[in-house]
C-alpha cells in the first residue's frame, strides 16, 4: 500500500511539473511546418521532385553555391554531357542541382547558380530537415566545417556523385565524380535505353 502512495505522489509531481512548463511556454512560439522531403523550392515556385506525372529520369547532383571547385566542375561536366545527347534523349532527362547549404542558399540564388551552367538545370533548395532526409536517402555525405577566419564562416565538405533516379525517386545508378564527359554521357544514355525495355 505504501508503494502505491509513493507511485501516486510521483505521478502527481510529474503532472504538475509538466503543467508548469506547458503554462510557461512561449505562446508565440511556432513549430516549423513539416514538408515532405521531395517538395522543394525553385525560385518562387515549388516543385515535387518525385512527381511521377513527369516521366523523365532525374540526374541529380548535390552541392552548394559557394563550393570553390568540385561543384562547378561537376555541373560543367553535366552540362557538357547533356549537350552530347540527342534532342530526343535530352527531353527524357531532368538535370537537377540540390543545395546542401539551405541556410545560405536561397531558392533564387540556387536557381540562378544552376542555370548559369545550363538553362535546363533546375536548382532546388529545401529546409534543413528536407536536405538531411534526402542526403540520408541517397547516401550523400556532407559536413559543415567552421572557418572562423573566413568571411564565409563555414564550408560544406561533401562527396561528389551524380544520382540517376526514376521519377518516383528510386535510385537507378550512382555515378562517381568524373572529369570524363563521355563517361557521364554514356551512363545517362545506358539508363535511357534500359528504361525503354
């Protein structure tokens, strides 16, 4: 009987404590809305990355707009690979750049950055949570590294792959960073052929 009273007192204390903190919470505090990881910003628009009504394969590259070397090189390679495809082939490919730095890269900035390399490359940005979800889904490794003596304040270290996806987001092929335009062209072409079977 004594233990039952002890349990009751503990439960009452826990309830009062929770009630106190609930009353003390900031009534103006707002929880950030949750968005599915594939609903991303494109300039002033919103795009569903996994919209199956769009039958094109996705060729996705993850990076960030202030990347000093790997990202611009990779997007230039992607642009050249797309130029190597026939017009019909290009119509079946959706090239995409997704930033890993949503804290600095606005939707407009990301859109303009991607289109600088080729008008057809779509630059997308999500929330920090969406970025983490997408990175985890495809095995994108990235790390925010502080640079206290730089005006940039931090950099994003990341691996470099081209992810070729089905319209529903399932991965078809992962192509490692390459400076060989012909190799990337062939990889994309092989996927286009396989999708017709």
